[in-house]
C-alpha cells in the first residue's frame, strides 16, 4: 500500500529538517501550498525518469490521419495516449519484436507517435495519480525529488536541495535493482498486452 500525499509531504519536510508536520495536503499551510504547486510536475518527472513496474502498461494505438510529409520517414502516425508520461517500446500486434519509433507533433499541435509498424502496440509509463498505488521506493524517490525542488524556499538552503537530489539519484539506482527482481527479459507475447487492453 502506498503512502498518502500528506505522508509524502511530511517525509519531504523531514528530509529538509522541518519537524512540524502537515495534517492535510490540501490545507492552507504555506508549506502545503508550495508542495502542491510542485507535486504534479514532480510526480510525472519521477515517473518518466525510470521505467517503474507499477506504472507500466500496454495500449493498442489509434491510427490518425497525418498530412503527407509530416511523418517524415515513418509510414504511420498514432495518437499519443492521454495518460502517457513516457513511451517505452513499440511492437506490432501478435509480435514481440520491438521496433523503432519517434515522438513528434502534427500541424494542429497534437502529439503523435511515429513508426513503421502497422497495428502498433505501445508499452509505456502511465500517469499514476492515486498514491495508494505507489511503491515504497517510488514514494521515497518522489519525496527526495520534491525536497530538492523546494528546499531553497522552505529552508533557505540550496545545499539541502543538492543533497536531496543526490539521494534521489541513489534511490533510483536501488529501484532498478528492486524492479529487476520482479521482471524477466523483455519478451512480450500477445496474451500479455491483451490482458492490459482498455
């Protein structure tokens, strides 16, 4: 079970040496307001920074119409999923072979995934907004990253923020080991992603 947002905020404050806790993440406390201002961006940054198992999912991509030439050397342009914070792998439905892809935008500004794969399946890191689904190592990484972003305003110390960021990078290294203990090689079959279809 993951931590609540207020628990993550209090861990962040403890990292910075602040002992007074925040009772509610949505309170009018100045520190809570500051942390709320950074929270969503920080959460998505930490999600994108590492291929977290708990946030990994599959989706059959929706083909969109792209004006000739906009896709460059790629044959297909697919809609970028709304909940995607980082595209990880593309492969064709019924195959486990990972193929090359690119991220771009078309003339209307819409973000797209470009590839030469028909019936493309995307494996990606999704935006996880409910803290209950966070793993302990993700919650700790997020708290340290938040501390690195807010240290100067909360404590007046840039050094504490730099130390928090160094600790954040160490937590990511440890998370890779923990992630690897729950996975095998990247070999996907159709049944794996069909179970995860929306």
